[in-house]
């Protein structure tokens, strides 16, 4: 009887040791999530929309009107899509004049994405310091949402009818967006967090077995 | 206690940051030279944002004669017809002026030189409707009747004060984005 109990205790201790081993292997994943999130935030300095004109600066090409991800974020947080303040909002007011629905929708998407990125940083820090690998699952969900939102933002900007209204008959301008780059980075973050989540669920099965 | 103090400082700093941020968002009626094109474009695109504020700017006077022979006095600067293009299709950007007093007569208005009648203007938008004026196209400074008349759109500024600028050498008659 005593040996059975000792055996059970040993098995349980073995399970817990294996679980702890598996979970400790996940320890660095929150740091990766933080790194990816910081890269995402840095990539908001890219032009989320720009109209390139081949006939600027005395015949040389250049960006005619543009705004970065942060300028879109600031416009969304303040509701100032019509502000002429170039430093804070770039040329969002011009885009908003021609295509208000598309500009404001992409602003809202970027605003929510930034909130999610900040949430991932907070949760990952908590996960790393508190050794709570369950938050990898939350990070995976948030990264996936960010990927979708940046991708939708990219599509909305690229397919907006601004060129028809803005360009008139000139064929020297073209619309570009780099919003897809943070989307790709968010996808990498989602993949890493998903991998960590799967490893976490496998580790939990050890305890339940 | 220390933590509460830190949070209080953080709260004050955040509040001040937001105050600065939102004050930067507010539209301003002072049009400076560096932002002339962008500010004028913004006023034309969102006139309702400027309907209750005083607008102040430096410009030169310009006489537009429509296809019916009627003269319209404007306060403008020259610019490219496109937002940032250098296609050579230059135009003017500014307001149609309404003033109880006398608006200084334009001079050298179409010449590529700073030697024009420069004024400092203060006023308010009369309304938020753009006036359409049909003008003949010009070729080499003369009316070209072969070309179709062009339609130009202007907001009307009710001028409350107008002052002649004598020292205009450093002002730009041509503005870009």
C-alpha cells in the first residue's frame, strides 16, 4: 500500500518535473513577443500612404502627399483627420478630403492595432516576470488580430479611389503603402506565439496524463 | 506614499502632453509663409473649420477678369496647379476679397517677380461656399480665345483690415507644398 502511494507520488513528481522542464523552455518566448512588438511600433514610422509623383523637384520623382502610421494613429486618437498640421498629421487632411471613409477606417484600425501591440508588451512582461506561459495564447490571438488589421488597412489604402479624384488626368502619380510590412512582422509574432502556445498545451497534457 | 507621488507626477506629465497635443490639433487663422500652400488648401477643403476664426496672411493683390468682363480682386500667391507637381501649369491660391475700403491696385501680377502689391490682410470667411469664376485661358500673357474658358474656385474673405507691405523682398510670390 505504502509502496503504491510512494510510486504515485514519484510519478506525480516526475510529471511535474517534466512539465516544469517543458514550461521553462517557453521562458524566452515573451521576450521574443516584446521584440516583435517593438519592431511593429518602429515600423509605424513608415509611410502608410504616399502618392509618388515622377514629375517633382524639377523633373525628379518624389513623394507628393504622404502620412506615416504614427500620423494616422495621432489623427485617429484626436479625431483630427482634417488638420493642416503637417508635422503631427502629415497630409492626412488631403486624403481625408478625397476619401474620408477609407482614411478614417484605416486610422481606427491602426489605433486598435497600437493598443493591441502595447497590450502584448504588457502581457509579455507579466508573463516573463510571473512565469505565466498561458499569456502566449493571448499574444498569439492579439498578433493575429494585428496582422488582420494591418492587412485590411493596407488593402483599404491601396484600393481607395483617391487617385481618380486627386490625380485628374495626370498619369505621373501612383499610390503606394508600406502598411503591409508591420502586418508581416505581426504575422511572424503570431507564428512564434502560436508555436509557444502549442508547446504550452502539450506541456499541460503532461500534467493531465 | 512614494508610489502615489510617482503616479501623480506621471498623471500631470500625461495631462500636459495631451493638452499640448490637442492644442496642436486646433486650426489656426495665422497663415505663415512656410505653410501657405498647405493652409490655403486646407481652408478650401474644410472651410467650415475656419468659419468662426480670424484669418491673417500676407499676399499680393490680383485682379481676375471673368469672361463677362467683370473684375474680381483677390489676395493670392502663385503656385503650381497640382499639389506638388512642377508641370508648369501655374495658378494662384488665395481668397476673393470683399472690403468696404479701397484694396490696393495690383501691379506686375502675372510676372515671375516679387515686385507686386503686397498686403497684410485680416478677415473672416464670408461663407463656406466656393465661388466659381470663369476666365479665359492666357497664352504668353494674352487672352487665348482658341482655348476653352477655365473655371477657378475661390472662397470669399470679408476683409476687416488691410495694410500695405513695403518691405516685401523676402516674401515668396511662388509657394509650393
